């Protein structure tokens, strides 16, 4: 992979509420290289959206960054003023949100909305900006783009609107594109089109993508690397093959086990619910729902154990002294595929 | 075999149009027919705007169908005149809604929400009996007995959907329409709720109409599946057949777009594009659901039958690529 453009180190974010401080992000570290797609997987409340909002400087008013750094080309974004952030946001780091209706201005023609970042950030003359907007509108696959430049958001379907949102995000050729559940609101066939479009554009303009989702099927098709988040922490990260075929953390097992596939006959649900982050558990946050939990899981947070150069997992099961356990059948099957892949690679 | 099983629900040429007589008339459901047998789960899949939710609502008579018949346990639902008939109907057919946030009254306690049906149908002898019934239901759906006195906002999405299920079960129905019951929930919770629904079905001998857009989940829970597109039923058949041996081009395209949690499979996946213009009937060749293989129907004209027969045969002779895990 290419040059490292983003490095997040020990990020901690709290939300101040009447009930006390919600520890939403608890010591999260990851990095992003040029041209790659990193998927952050987790349930709602796991902190995946908060993490990326902090990269954009879009945290809510009651959020406080308690510690850590977000290094973008070596500079800490968290230390920048709102004015400096406005120069980065939309130009170097752009974002696509889940709901394409609420992220477009309903009273503005879409041609103008796409051209706006060019005029603001790159000081392109209005007529030229509109011409470039037309180009990118064609690129994202809107039919009769010349005509549709003068339409308003409500005149487009959900899938088309998401294409427009992508056009706006990419018009300045950002270095990082953050996609926060960009296809959750769309139908499967439209989702497939949008995902293909994102992959195609990524190659064309060489942007890096942080892809946030809870849909492991989408991750399998999009990501180069995957980070799994739970209760405000990353609990496992690795290449897409390592996470899907050789997962180590019981929560990752649970996620893979509770997703139906076209061939699955049995779904193993994860029992219980995620912990309350007002008072996070001190050990492994997944311990209470984990059938493989050991005594130490409730007492001490496991460090990251190395599985390979690119694959790390935070579970005591990887400790050399841990008892040998047999993972669920589904995981055993996946590991067999992994072993076969490794054998054929060598 | 389905032939000797009892039909619980027969939907015959159901049409549900909105804005009839106005220029913007929408044919949300257009001549849809299918049967549901006792004790089975019938999955209805389709994209947004396909009419799947409308179909469900017409069946339970939240809408008055424009045309067609809905025959439930041998009786035409629209012929019900007396209050008793209507009460019997609502007691036997219940619905679980998509959004557990919007479908529970925030001002009512869980006990009152669940017991509303019990009150209407006079199923409880006295207050203590009512309370006991509610508590038993809460336990059935995996909640605590003491949750009865709480309000909906005190629960998570998954728990709220369990309350919705308990409410549907309260009047001991035989048939439940579940309209996207899990699409608002998190992945790990989705499996919990679907497994709960599956267990309840077996325990209580329920029949489900399961409406959803998540194809892999529908396949997992359903015995038979109907594929709806632009208000028309394009394909009906056993769940495995529809998924592994789809006959209609639209079904093929839909299945080819379902993401699988398997990177190797995703890398080699071929998406099948679909052109909806083929759905337009040719003059003099009316299309309707026709049986191609026993139990597996596809919407086609008389002349198209050989084409689909050939397609079905091809599946028997060639292996289909499946995910590696």
C-alpha cells in the first residue's frame, strides 16, 4: 500500500449528558494508507460514526475529545480551528452520509450544489465550476446530465440522490472519502450500483475510503482492510480475508454467525445487548455476551495480540496460556477456507 | 405436499390502486394472487415501491382493496358485515410492524399496549388474569415480567420489536403478517428477533406472511417465496428453488445484487443487469403466473413457457456457483 495519510492515535471522546459522561470512544487507534478502503464495522452505538465525525470536525456540542491525536499528513486535525477545518472539510476530506435526502439542500439546483465546493475551495470561476460539475454528474451516471443540472433534489430517486451526493463529495478530488452507511437506505440492486460506482471512482481519482457499515456483505465486497468496533473500542483489525476467514475475537465470530448467507440454515444470534457506555465494563467489553469468556475478561482489558503482520485482535483467547477452545462451526468452516487460501498462495 | 395441506389464506387477483380516477393513479398492487398454507412461512420480497407493504396492508384490511378477493380460512374477508365476524378476523390475523419506534404508543405502558387486544376480545377474566397474561407474553418473547409497567421509550429497538411481537401474540392469532420486522434493527439483534419468530412459529403452530427486502433473511425464515416487482408477482416457489434456481430475469438480477459476507465470492461475483421493459405484456399474449416446475411458478405468457422450462432444466444439469463458506 501507499503512503500513510491518516493516523489516529489513542482517540478518546466523551459525550456530556445529564446522566454523566458517556465514554463513546475509548482509546481507538487506526491508520489509513493512500488508495485503500478501510471498513469500520460495528453496531449502532459502537462509536464508528463518532470516530469519523471527529475526523471532519463535526462532533456534537456536548462531545469532548479527552485524549489522542488525529494526524492528517502528520498534522493534528483536532488542534485546528473551525476556520482551518472549513478549508479541509469537503476539499481534502469529504463525507457521504446515510440519508441522501437530508444531505442535499432542497431549495438549490443540483448543478449549483455540485459546483459549490469548487467555487468555495478551489476558487474556480462559476461557469467553469458548472462545466466541471456537469462532467462529474455524467461520471456518476445520471442520464441527460445537461438537463438534470437544473433539477432540484426532490425530482430524483433515492439512488440518483446518493449518486449526486457522491458527485458533490468527489468534485474536489478529496484525498479521503468517508462513507457513513452510504447504501443502508437503498435497495439491494441500487446498492450494488452505488458500490460499483464508488469502486470505479476510487480508481479514477485515487482517493482513500473509510467505509462505515454494519453490513458484512458490503464490507466483503468493498474493503481492503477491516476494523471491528464494539462499545467504543476496536476489538479486531486485519485484511478483509483475515477478518472473514480467520477471525479471532468472539464478537467477530458472533457477527459472522448472525448474518444469513444464501446457504445458511442456522443463525446464531448474539445474546444480550451492548454495554452502557455511561459506565463501561473494565475488562473485555464483550465479556457479558461472550460464551467463551474467561474470568480475566471481566477484570482486565485484553491487549492486542498479533496474529499476523496486518492482523491484530484484542481477546484473551490469544494469550499463550489461554485454554484451547473450538469456535462455532461457521468459523471453523471459514478457517478451512483460509487454510486452503494460504496453502495455494505458498 | 402443499396440495393436501389446508389453505389459510387465498389472495385472488388482488388490486390496490391509489388515486383512482385521478391523473396520478398508482397501481400499487396489480392483480396479485397467491395462497398460503397452514403452518408455513411465506416470504414476500421486493424493492421499495414494489407494493409489498401495500399487499400486506390490503390483506389485513387496513386498506379496502380496489378489486380481488382475500379469502381467510375459507371466508371472503370483504364480506364480513357483522361486528362479530370482524372481531373474529382481527383476532385470528395480527400484524407486526416495521418501525418499533412508531408502532408503540409512547403514552401507554407496555402492559396496556400488549393487553389492548385482550381487552377488546374480552380474553381476561379479571385484572390479575390480564396482568398474568401480559407477564407470560413478556416471558415468551424474552423480556422480564417486571417490564410490564414501563413505557416504550425505556426499551431498545430490539426490545421494542419484542413488545410488538408480544402484542400480536396476545390474542392468540393463527396468522401473522410481519412487515419488515427486522429492518430497523442492528445485525446482531436481527438474528435474535428472527430466531424468536421462528421458535414461536414452531411452538404455536403459526402461519406467517413475512414481508422484507432483505433477501438472505427472507430465504432463511421462509418456506416459500414470492417476488414482487412494480405491483406484480413475478415468481413464486419454494425458498431454495427461488434462490438457487431463479427463473425470472428480475429474480436473477435481485439475487445477484445481494452482498455475501464472503470476500472471495464477492471478488468473482457477476451482477446480472435487468431491463424492466420486458415486463410489458405483448399484445394478445397475456401473462400470468404459470407453473414451470412443480410448485415453482413464473409470470409468463403461453408462448414463453418452453423458454422457462429450458431454463429450469439447465439448472438440473449444471452446477451453480455458491459462496465458499
